[in-house]
């Protein structure tokens, strides 16, 4: 094993680690994965094409199994057990689905199609990093047959041409914005092939010291620039040429001063544990982010992550990788392989059972703010009526999910007051004319436009309107502010009464998770996300002085004094939405006060509780 290549592995894994800990440290550190791909292509091509040797598929696959599967299986097992204890059932469902794909090295396909409003954030998915290992194993399955199909004299030009063709294809796909290339084997294959071209092209060739030094400096410069300048939104495509070419030049340089630095004991040691370090660093960071609820971890947590990652990597390398590496022959490896397969299967099955036993299901009234199929949130369901069933709706309620969470609020309030409301909402969208729909995720745009039309039609017959929203999300957008101002002015011209409700308090940590962590005896505090206070103030100022418009803010009332609890009962479903219990209790608390606002003479005075 070339020591400088081990050092290059260290550079790759340290870049990835820095990027995953805090992307501001190394904005394009993710290209460290591509460095790994080039190194892998170089090594396996060199092994498969040794002069005078035939390609022995059984030996090749056996060696790849020894190199990758045992440590990978241990990581999957440990992460499955931790996830089953730590994750809420809904979050564990997403983990369990990803673990099944990871177990068969197909997680790149799973994560390419991954996406759900209710899923944990990508930074909290413990097995997200396995996509690259899936691509590597898939390439290993195919690549020997590519070499077998090429005569020896055609292998170098064949790999070069294939690399260029696939690179052109991936570049075109990236430019067309298809969005799946990042996790695509075909898009990443050119990176392995570049390593293969270096292995074949440099075989039995000695470069002069001057040429080696030049290549080393160029390679280092190109790689360093890649770690900072590569644009992830246009990656891989042509951008992949920068880190891959830099890596290829460093491998080719071999005897340059840069390669000598890469061969120092510290770099070689990190390169030696680089595979295990890659395996363990991401689950450690994901669990810490899940526990804290923060994507940007403080230095204290980052220090914990760093120490834990290196400790687990050393344990994995010392007690899993190294013992398996010295095993030879199918008979000696068969028990290890069987144990790995059976172990992964058993733990996957048992962890799902363990999660359901250790983490009881969240009661439905705590897990949602309303039955989604029965409310007009991005859809039309009947009359979209809430409150007293026997009367016609007299108040229109509009807004995003912060208005949708009030469906049972208005059921409670309307039943007590003898009135009915019509509630029209959409995800992330306040459905008023001129709302800047284009900034929403694509999946939410059509529903937003349809609800805007529905609101416009409803306004023709209603003179009382309540607007609620997640103002800390909406108010930073100038286009939305202008649309809201125009809406309020038009409402005043039409002699309508409008009440704008302040945003409910928002937390930094998921309240359901905090409840779970406390059950486990883990310290877990709740802190407010103060941005909602600023946004509420902005909305209050916007409403002030407009005839017929009143602003009401219950966020500082007694109802939220012990939020996310009210009289000992959990009233939130997540960081910023009430649950069914909270919605009904909130309606009982505030419904009469809202009604009095409409009963008063039209006023521009802002009411604060």
C-alpha cells in the first residue's frame, strides 16, 4: 500500500468530516467523497490488471467483502439499536426504511427519492452517508466485467472514452436540473474510471523529479480550490473534474514533496482508519443533531462528536477491520459472512420491535393538529366549515399551517359562541392575491394557487376575516409584505373587518422529542426561538393605523405561560404547531375575545393580551 495514497485518504475523510460538522469551515468539503472514488478506482484497477494475472472474480469479491461489509454491518447494528431507543416512532419509520436499503447497498436509490414534509431533516438521518458506499459496491459489481470485455490493449483508451461519455451525460443531466445525479452510479462512475485511467497510464512509468513536483503542486492546488469553490447545486457534472483531476495528479506525482507530506505518520494513521471514521462520524453527528434539535452544533457538541467519531473509528478498525483482513479462504470467511448477514437481519427485525416496546406511540391527539383528510389545507373538503354546524359561516379564516392548526380552535370557539367559521389554508402559503407562490417548494405551489382562488371567491360573501400565519417565515419576504399590505388596503376599501393573529410561540427543540428524552433520563431543555417575537412586532406595525384592521397577540398571555404545556398537558405537536388538545384549549381561551373584536366598532387599535 502506498503511504501517500493513505495520506490522501486522510485528506478526503477530514474534508468530509469538516464539512459535515460545519459547512462554513469547508464549503465544498463534500468532494472528499469524490477523492475516495478516484482512489478506489485507482486501487481496484491496479489489482485487477496486474501483469501476468487473470481477473479472478471470486478473489476480487471476497476481498471487497472483507474490506467493506464487516465494519459496515457492525455500524448498521449499533445505529439500529440506538435509533430504536432514541427515535420517536414516526422518525424511526423513516430510519427503518433507510436501513433496509442500506443493508443491501441500495441507499443511494432510496435517498435519491427521499422527501417528506414529516420526515426528519436530512442532517438527522443516521444512514444518509451510506449512499456513497452503496455506489461503491454497485461499481465493484460491474467494473470487473467491463475490464473482461476489453482486450488488454484497449483498456486504457476504453476507460478514458467511457469516462468522458459518462461525464458528458452527467453534466447534461445536472444542467437540465433532473436532481438525481448526486446519488447516481452513472454520474459517479467517471470518478472511479479516472482513477482507473491513472492506474493503467502510470504503470511501469517513472516521472522525473521535476515533473512529479509540478504535478504534486498542481494536484494539491486544484484539490484545495475544489474544497472551497465547487458549487454543490451543479454537482457532480463538470465540477467533478476539479477534485478528481487534483486527486489523479497527486496519485501520479508519487515522489513529489507534497506526496512526502501525505506520507507522514499522522496522515497515514488517519488514512488507515478513514473507512471506519467515515462510517461512524455521520451517525454520531446525526444523533447529536436529533437530540439537540439544532443543525448548527455548538463547539461543545462538535468536540463531543469529534472525540466520539475518532474513538469509534479506532475501535472499529482495531477490532473489526484488522482481524477480518487477515482471514483468508472461503471456509474461514464463511462464518463471518453468515454472521454479518444474520446479524443485520436479526437486529433490523428486533430494533423495529424494540422501538415499539420502548417508545410508546404518541397519542393521536398529541401528534397532529387535526385530521388532515377532513380540513381544507391545500384542498377543498365540503364547506370547509368549523364551529356550530347549524349556522352558516360568518367569518373567513385564512393562512398557512399556523391557521390550519386552528381548525379545532374554531370548532371549540364556534360551538361555545353559536357561530361558524370557514377555514381555508395551504402549506407555507397565506392564500391572498399576489402571494409570492414561486418561493414555495414545487409540491406546494399548485395547492397554494387553488386556495388563493377559493379565498377570492369566499371574500365576495364574507365581511369578517381572520388571518393567521407563521410570520417569522412569511415576513422576511418583501413580496409577501407588499401582498399583505395590498390585501389589507383592499379589505378596508370594501369595508371588511380583518383580525390578524400573532404567531404562537416557537421552540428550538421538538417538544415530542424532549418528552421522549426526559423519559430516558436524558437532560433536555426547551428554549424559545426568538424570531417569532420579532415577526409578530413587524405584523403589528403593519396592521397599525389601517381602518378595519386589528392585531391580536395571545403569545404573551397566560395560556402560553407554561408552553409547551398548559395545566400539565402537552399542547404542542412540534416546535411551532399546536396539537389537537392545544387547539381546542386555545379556542376555549381566546374564542370569546376574538368574537368581541368583531363586535366592536371598527378600529385600528391593536389589542394585545
